[in-house]
C-alpha cells in the first residue's frame, strides 16, 4: 500500500514540473527515531537519525523532482559492480537522458565510470571525488604532498584529461578534487579569501576554476530544498516509519506546490488571481491552503473555541464548604502567616480538598478561591 502511494506521489512531482537545465542528487534525512531496518545514521547531516532518501532536485529553486527511499543494502537487493552510488544516480536520471540536462553530485556518487556513462547519455556531469576512488588519475593521488610544495600556493590548480573527462585539483583551504564533463580548464574567476600572516588578517584574491564555482552554485539544490522543508513542517514524533515518511510527503507536496505557484506568478504577471502581497511567503501559502480546505473566507478569523456556558438555573456544587471530624491546619493561614491554626472546615471539591477557615470573622475559603492567591 505504501509503495503504490509513494510511486503515485513521485509521478505527480515529475509530471507537474519541467526542470531547468542544472540538477543535483544528494541524500536527505527524514527525522525519525523509529526502530526498523530502514533507519539510518549520517554523522555530517543536521538530522543524523532517520529515513534516508536519495533526492533529485532542481538547482534553481530546490524543487524535489524525484526521490527513492533507501531501505538498506540487504533489503534493496544486489548492488551492481559499479557500486551503490552509480546505481542511485542512474535510476534517478534515467528519465532525463538525452535531453541536455547537467548534473552535479558529491564524492559519494562520483566515479569515472559513472561520469563517462552519463556523458554517453548526453548528461554532462560535475562531481567532487575522493583521491582513492577507482579510475581517479594516479598522477593526482598525492594531493596532500602537492599542496605542501614550495611552488604551490592557495589558488593553484593542476589537471589531467581522460576524454571526455577533465580531472582537476584546486588548492583552497585544502585540496579539492573534481571530475567534470561540463567545464574546461581555461575558464576561471577571481575570488576573495581571508589569510592570516603574523597574526594579522588580510584579504587575498585567488584564482578559482569555473568548474569549482559552478559546482558550488548548483550542488546545493537538495540542501536548499531541505532548508525550505525545515520551516513550518508538519512532522510529528512517531514510532512508525511510514507515518514519518507520510508527514514528509505532505511537506514535499506543499513546498513543491509553493514553488509551482511562484513559477506561475512569474509566467503570468498580469493574472489577478495570482497576485499576492510583496511579503507573501511559504507560511502565507500554507495558511491559504488550510483556509481553502476548511472553507474559511480569505480574511476571516478562524473560529475560536468557546467556553461552554452552564444553565444559570443549575446550582454549582463543585466548591462547597463542609465540616469534618478531622482537624487540620488552615492552608491559607499557614501560607500567609506561617502559623498552624487547625480547623474542622474544608472545601469538598476534589481539586481542592484543603482545610481552611469559614467563619464570619475569618473567611479563608473566599481568599483561597481567588486568582490572586494562586499567583
């Protein structure tokens, strides 16, 4: 049942939106502390425990185009010889082969085999890569030693070509290794970096390859989507994995709908039905959805819960003074004067059940039943 619902949901996300050119794939964690085999742990994510999703998102706005739920290696079946990262990317990108899309991925997925295969499917790709990955050029595997050389400074770059792949390394705070079939080695730009010399901070201009700049610009699609989803989400604590996933799907539906609404606003600026105030946000959009579902008028205040009013002819017997055989200290006198004055009278209400004076000269019963006394 859950599989069919998730598949239908994903088909609607894909059918209602035509992605722009630059796409990104990354992991997303749906917060959950349930106990099952699909719960995962990722140390460097803000949400460390939960359900892991492989997400394909549009880099321009964070729209969730497609996703797959990771159910663990054992349950997912056999992984191909090219590795799990290869299988994840190919499965998500298959509907977008031969359509001119560009893809950005991180070092969990990137391999020379994957980048070459995607290039054959007309999907140029840029991705960071670990030096110990299979297929990474041997001449570039000594990045740490290269960075310490006397003639290498911040902003230095070295490269190697394995057509159609360009492998490059760039020195920033640390060595960054990258494979690309999108950019070339000649394009670069200048960026500012803070440096500290003899305890004094200064700004230094360094060269940055265009491939690194484009990666930083377009790889944040899933993180951007996560940030949008994190605001005003409907997630609730649950010990059932499918409930946590269902709440997350509601958030994806709302955020994707909000992004589609913004797309329609930009395409049809003269449409009166799409006009909103300048400060219109996702929170306003969610409120508008609730109003439409509940049938509230556009600017009408939601109905407030009213306090039930009892029958005026009905005698209220909750707080009634009674006389008991047992004698105890008056709570009002003890709290106010710190003296022990025992009395037989008390309030019979279950929420009170305290002894107190009820006489013509000393009415502690009345004092006890005021708001000022309990402040």
